[in-house]
C-alpha cells in the first residue's frame, strides 16, 4: 500500500498548508484548528473499535496503545481552555473524511484498515516532524501538553511496531481483487486528507 499510494501521500505531504505549518510560517491558531479537525477524524476511527474488535480482518490492527482521542482532547484543552468544544464544527472536508471512515467501519472492515493504516503509521512517522515543529515554533514542552497526540508512550520501539503492523497488512486474509480495493481506499484516504489540508489552507493563507 505504501508503494501504490506514494503519489497521493506525496501530494498530501506537500499541500501548501502542511508545508507552511512544518516550515513554522503559521501561527499557533492554525495548529489548533488542525488539531481540532484531527479530533473529529479520530473520534470516527476509534468510535468504531469496539464493534470491530472481533472482526477477523480489522480486529488485529486495533492496538489500544494507538488510541489518540484522549490525547487530542488533552491537547485541545491546553490550546483552547476548558470550553474548547464550544461551537466546534468540522470543516466540510473533515466531515466527508470522517463519514467515509464510519461507513467503512460499518460496511467494509478491510476498507477501514486502509484508513487505520494511513492515519496511525503516518502519526508514528511524519507526525513526529509536526511535533518537533510545534515544540520549536510555539514553545510547547517536549512531548508535553499541546503535542501529546504525537507521543505514543506505550510504544517503546516505533520502528519495530511499524514492521509488525506492515506484516499484519501483508497477511490480510483477502484475495487479490479485494487487496486492490484496499489499496484504492488507501489512495482515497490520502485524497480526503489532502482536501482537509486544502480547506485549512483557505482559512490560513500564508501572508505575502
């Protein structure tokens, strides 16, 4: 999936909003809004975990040490205070993304795995660059409040964890046609993510 979705992954990574955020050219408000959108996505991803725990396809991927919703809420309380939920709405692109995750979780567990893969392995990899930028640019404590979303305290060896995760992907009990459908869903996940970046970029255009 990593090879097949390389083009879509690269497009997401180089979206202007993300480039500006990683370059330290946006303010902390942009970072907060990005974190708010993540909260909607991870509520969709993790809200389905109970129903999928016993599923033979999706179940093996549902490691509790990956769960991010509580960490996002801790970060958002730090960024926005105790009333951070007040008036919070997802962007249209975020709502569409979350709806797709929910639909896959309900109707197509293998498709849910595609979304699970693109989010969590991204968090364990490129997400660490975002954490470093946030700590340096906006003064958050290292691995502290404001960046806890990116801190996987219960994963001692992220590289080994990612290898084991990819081994699970390789062993998915799917025929070739279904595997291709999962690859296509992975590509869609990156496009949905890029759409979120695009709408965030419209909210936070870089000043000339």
